C-alpha cells in the first residue's frame, strides 16, 4: 500500500472477482444532482450480485435515468451476464449518452471504481469488503474529472453487514487517500424487501463534530431511496452498522422465538393460520411472524412458500449474530441469549445449509415428538 494511506488490512487475493469484459466509453461522467436536467448523466457502479445485491441493482437500474450507465461486478460471470440480459441491453456499442439501460460488466472492482461516480457494494462479510477496498485503493484512485475533487464527489456506499471497526478503518483509508467519500449503509428487510424496494437503510456518515455529516447524508439519502423506502441516519462512520447489528441480533432471537411459538401452538392443537392471525394482531407480532412466517400459507412470498429457498441464509444469520457478539464483547455488553442462539443456528446450518434462516421451524419440528404438524390433518 502506498505511503500516506493508513489502511490496516491487507489486500489479499480478491474475493469477489468478475470475469466479464469492460466495454463502452472510459470518459468520466460529470456529477449530476438528482434535480438536474437529462442533459447530464451519471455512471454508477454496483459490486456484488448475491441474493440481496441482484434485486437491489435491478431496482437501481429501473429508477435511474435511462441515459445513466450502470457498471456491475461479481465473481460469477454467468450471473453478471444474466443480469445484463434480464435487466438491460449489453453496453457494447452503446457509448452514446442517450442509450437506454446501458449495462457494462467490469473485470474488477478497481476498474469499476475508476470509471464510476457512485459505487454501491453488497458483499458477504468483512474479508470480502476488506479485500475489495484493498484493491480499489492500491494504488490511489485519481479524481473522476479534472475539475471535481475525488474526496468530495466519488461516493462509496457500502451496504454490506460487517463489524463497525472494520468499516471505520476502510472509511478512514478512503478519506485519507482522497479517493472519495465512504459511508456505511447496511439494510434491513431481507430478500423480500430487496425485491419490493422496501428496504430500510441504516446510514453512518463520517464526521468531525460527532453528529454526522448532514450534507453527505443529504446526498446519500435519495440514492438509497432508489432501492428502499426508509433511510435512518444513525450518526458517524460505523453507526449504521451498529444499528444493523443491534437489529439483527433481535431478529436472530425473534426468528427462533417465532418458530418455537408456532411449533408450540400447533403442538397444542391450534390451526396454524388462526395462530398466526392471533399473534400478528397481538403483542407477540414481529417481522418473523408477519412477513417471514416459517409455515407455508401464512406469509405470501416468504421462503417457506418455496421450501425455504431464496431468502436470508442460515449462514448469513449466524455470521451477523457472530458480529453482534464480537461487538458486544469489545464494548463490555452482556448478551444473555446469544450463545444459545448461536448453538441453534450452528445445528440448523448442518442440516439445512443454504436455506432461509426461518427453516429453524422445520428443524424444531423434526425434534418434536409430535412429528410434522404444519397443516391440518396431522
């Protein structure tokens, strides 16, 4: 790493590697305010097309001006090509600024960052984010134009769920190298919310006064609203992630509690639909009971409707729980239920790897002496 860039992580071999080809113009786009006319345009970069990133990038492409260009990057070449075919036209030969729905595939995050004004990343965990930004920042990025400062105008929005300490280190590296501005903006709402563009984003902005950078937050908020319905400014760098870890700790516990409550009610002879209706109209209601209920036939579109496929995986839930536990230890905070919840998710992942984390219900059901009781007639 070049001198003067105090980045404390090592840019080891890139974890998210694209195999597509870069096409189109390499001319940097001028910064466009969202109230500006269509005569100006923006080049967007999106890194990570996983279960959350794919629908988020789709919604972004659908809502930005047609003249804007979107550059994508993911390890999976087939996935990148699928996105380009499904969401927009190939960018090859579409260099004219008025060409609609232009999408390019980048070979690397570095190339993507060099060409983009706004870069959004949605990556699995801390090692991936550190590796990607290690490569982006080494060597130092040049400004996106001769007249605009990179420190002011290139914008990195990381929506990954990592630990606040690592995110703050990356933010410091971006800012100290004058490569742009970095904010942490993890989201809540799951795959269902990503598809419906109803995500809630928790925003952390760098600050010098302890209260967050209001001007930067004002710039980032309408960008996030292209992919979600609510943006909560939590404070300075890392505070968005602090909010996300607190929220996902609660989610980890409430998901298990919902599965146990449904399993208990069915074991006592209740109809699952009536039980869910009762819970969701009473004090026990929560996201897991109402939006992501683990029993088929209750929450339309929930992973339970398709054998727990395509949701927020058990492994990711376990990862987020581990990050919350790590942060709690670092700050001397007691989490009484965390260890037992971690044991549950470890056991569930062994049997249901890759499934949505609401599959905890099926795991509990299999351990109950009454057997399968999800529908009437058991």
